[in-house]
């Protein structure tokens, strides 16, 4: 089940996002802007079940028209993304190569690049989003862009 995150989801998200640079980047945005900033929407994909049984399958951050995604087990919510991208096509999609590769099936007119150490995350005016440029975010990124 994919839903919009609430403030009470932050503890679960912090645990899920701490291991890889893609998750750490999303965590940095949550730390800087919270979950209610007007220019971002944070979605959590979790298995259904009781509170003690919930398991996060993925996190999707739409920020300034860009999508950052992180799904540890590569269970990307393709139906969810197809629906949301039908409403607004992202300027860029970034994340782990296997995750972004799945999204590339939907965005066939985008350029797919890998090996970037850290993509340039900007707001809609072209200004760098500083909290997404930390050294711990360095890694093997994949990027889809127009």
C-alpha cells in the first residue's frame, strides 16, 4: 500500500533510509523540510498489517518536480508511478540503478545515465537544493532526464 507520509512515519522512515546514499538523500530532505513542505510530497510503500508487522518496501520523494526513489528490494510501485506520472511528468528521476531502470519503462523518451556520483538536484528556478549535496550522498546514481 502506497500512501502519503505523515509526521508520525518519520521514525520508521529514518530506519529504512539510513543504509544507502539514495535513502540518505531522501532522509536529508525530510530532516531539512519535514513531510509537509509545499514543494514536496513523500510517499511510503508498506506491506499491509498491524503496526508491529509493517515493513517498508519503498519511499518516493517528489521534490521540486523531481522524483527520488528508494526501494531496497527493488519492488518499485510501477502502477503507482504510472498513475502519478500521468498527472505530472518529473523533470528528473534519480536513485539506485535497478530502481530507476524500472521507471525507465514508463519514461521511454528520457535519457538514462548511470555512474554519476551525485546528480544536480535543483528547485524549479534552477537553484541547488543544498541539503541534497552532502558527501554521504555520493554513490553510483542512475538518472532519467529529458
